[in-house]
C-alpha cells in the first residue's frame, strides 16, 4: 500500500499475517462473550482466552494465572503503580524510578507524587545506563516499589534487570518492569529476573493494538487496588468484557515470537541490519553519534544524533519516503525535546537533533541501504 520504508517499529508493528488469520474467526463465527458461562458461545470464547493466556505466559516464563489482560502497557503500568500504592498494603509510600523511563511510568509516578507519595528519580549516565549502586542506596525502609524498564524505548539500552531484581528481592521491595520493547525481541524470564510485575503491549510484538498484559507474580502476594470497576473480570483486577479477538491475537503473536527466540536467528538478523545502518551512516555523515552505542542494546533499535541538523526538519524532509521518529510516539504530538536524551545529559540541542531508527520482522537489507541514501540526499545532512 505504501512505497515509503517503515523504520518506526518501536512505535508500532504491523500484525503478522498468522496473527490476523488466527483472529478472524473471533469477529464473526466465534463471537461469544468469554464471561457467558451458560452456553457454548461463551465456552468457546473462554477456551480461546485461556489458550492465549497460556501462550503469553510461556513467552515470559510465567504462569497463566499470573496474566491479566489490559488495553495496553500504559493501562497495565497505571494499574500496577496506582493499584499497588493505593492498596494500603505496602510498607511505605516511596517509589524509585529513573528519569529516562517511558512517559507511562513517569507520568504515573508524577501523579502519585502529587497525591502525597514520594518518588526518587534516579539519573542515568551519558550512555543511558542507571547506577546499581545509586539504586540500592536509594532504597529506604518505606520503599514500596522499584519501577525500571527492561530496555529504553528510544535508545534500546538494556538495563541490568536481573541485578535490579536481586536488589529488590534482597531489600524486600517490589520490582515493576515495563518490558514493552523487550518482550518478543530478547529472552525475558520473569522468574530468573525476579520481576514481581511486568507490562507489555500486543502491538509491539506484531499483534493488534488495544491489548496488553500485566504480569503479577503469584508468590509476591501483591494486592492491587482496582482501577476499573464493573464486573469483577480478570480475577477481580480489571473489569470489562474481554476483547477476545485481540486476546487471541496477542496469544498468537506471543507464540510466533517464542518460536523466533528459540533459534535466535531473527535477533541476529536485526542486529546485523542495525549495525549495517550505523556503519553506513557513520561513514557517510561526519560527526554523528550513536546514543547509548557503548552499552548493551536491543538488536533492532538505534538512536542517532545528527549534529547541527534539526531533527524535525529532517523527518519532514524524508517523511514521504522514510518513516522514522524523534522518540516515543506517545510524546511526538508535543514538540518538545526528547526527555530520554536530556536525561543522558546530552543537552536540549542533541535532544532535538536525535533520530530513532527501529527495525523489525519485515525490514529488508535493501531498505536499510535505501534509507541511508534517502537521508544523504535530503540536502540537510552532509
């Protein structure tokens, strides 16, 4: 349908054809309400939901009983943070997070701060990494939860999640992890990583939009204050008629991702394409910087600083032929500099002039080469 090259997979992904095929019957033939327990239409829908729940749980090495379906990662994060802090069952009112988190975490923490809760906002270094020592030192007797993402949505920088989980477990503090960009791209194991709560979205793993997951570790015995009342669905955590087609879709998307992760070939392919893109840009454009390029990153993401080039103008110049972004799609409607690049201490100009490239399942090598050509022919970079 479009001749433009798509390199904004961190914003959203197209549905995998296998996902669409799996979903289609649930719009017409198998249309029952999964909560209708009195007839076969409801039984069929519930069976499909249960199957999808198992698939999602297997992808992150959890149990199906630990999976709550939401409308997306943003709702899951809100439910986790607000639900935990407002439950009255935590040992205190203190939250730890970092300044480069996704807005879903930052804005929720800011909301809670306005309500009288206390938040420690950890800094990141110039590569976008947090200090484990600073994290551990920030834990107080009244700390309730540490909220650190698995991998950054703008730079792809992967945080030391297993070590964070160990600190949280040692300090008897809950660990919430926004794994939206990591799940399905790299192996995620909630048990080995000692994660108490984890959130991600279907549309970032080649599933449909409007569906997400909140994992809550059964053994952590977490109580969440209900944020959405009206029917006691999802074991009382999230009321509302289940979106059966979307749940089937995220289940199938999770299954396909698990198959890919079992061979590692897709991650290797994407890392190769990312490295090819970075090498070509470094060779063709003087003075560029790979943001977070000196630490471990996701295989499919790179954030590139084009010094002296206005990022917004560059995106507009190539937008008909090449889809890129200046950062999170959740923030793009606001013409403000990237808070992630600012948190890395690179300054407001760098935050305006950095561009995110994110590759995916359907990215081809020739598209990477063509993208470099489009950028170099834009008359904005030299």
